[in-house]
C-alpha cells in the first residue's frame, strides 16, 4: 500500500522504516513539529517521574538529574527513549495513561510529569483522585503546520495514496482542516483513513472508508491493515 504519514518528522521516519519492511511505500508529510519549551524544571522532593511520550526526553540535558528516580511510563518507544536518556528504574510500561494510573494504584507519592503543552487530563486527574500529587513540567510542545505539505498535496491530487494513518485526534482534525483550505478535502478523504481511536475517527466522518486501530499503538495500525 502507499501510505501517507503526517506525524512529526522523526516519528514518521520511524514508522516509514517499519512499514517499508512489510512492503509498503510511504510519503512523509509532517503536519506537526515537536519543539522543546525551555521551561525550567520544578524543584521539590519528588518520589517518581511520569512520561507518556518519547518526546519528553528530546534534547533536555536537565532531565539527567532525575535519572535516579523511578520512572512510570506509557509505551515501548517512550521506554527506549528513557533508557537512552539514562533512566534505569523503569517501573512499568502501560498501554495508555489510564492503564498507567491503574497500575500505579492508590498512594501518596509526588510525581514529576514530563509533559507536553497540549496533553489530555486523564493521567493527572486519575492519580490525584488516587491520593497522589502530580507536578507537570512542560518540556515540549507541538506546533501545527499552517498548510498541507507539498508532498501530501501532490500525492493526493495524483491519487497516489491508498491509506492515511492518523496517530491522534488532533492530527486527524488538522489533516481535514488543511485539506479543506487547499481545496483537496474530497481527495484527502478518498484513501482509507486509519485512526488510532474512535475519537480520532470522528474527525474523518464522510471518508470513503475508516478503520480504527484495535489498540492505540503501531501494532494496532498493523492489525487494522490486515483487517482491510
């Protein structure tokens, strides 16, 4: 299949490598850029660290001072990035933020959360409800593209895309918005749209075919491919 990847550049390249091994060809056209915020680390007596994205460990030298603390995280790629950054006490890797909170359970720990500026509230809310304290440190932010990348526009106009992968609700919504602005909404919704969640799929209503990954990870996208 010919697949359009709209993830940030580094993420898209990794996905393209995995998909090419399976015989797919990919067009990388990022709709987002990940950038460090430069915000200073909060200082307190933290008992552990939280991370839900590998981007938490991008280009942040100050993080090394935290490496002796237990780290609770989401996803294998996040775990890989954490190990590369020097963390050794990886306590648990969960499927998503909700499962991570469930795994941590009740208690009275104080966590430092290496977070993105745009993040969902579930993890902090659940852990607070379980008796913990969570202090967010906003270490990265996601900047949106202002127009559809040329690689995507050209491929859509030429009918050269069989499927589009959407790794978040936000990316699915932005894909549609930028396609509309470019006058390419019909072409953008013609390929199969594979969404990471039902919430992301809702942003693509009207597409010729929509599939939802059974799990919110890369393996889930592969399962969705096989079901087509």
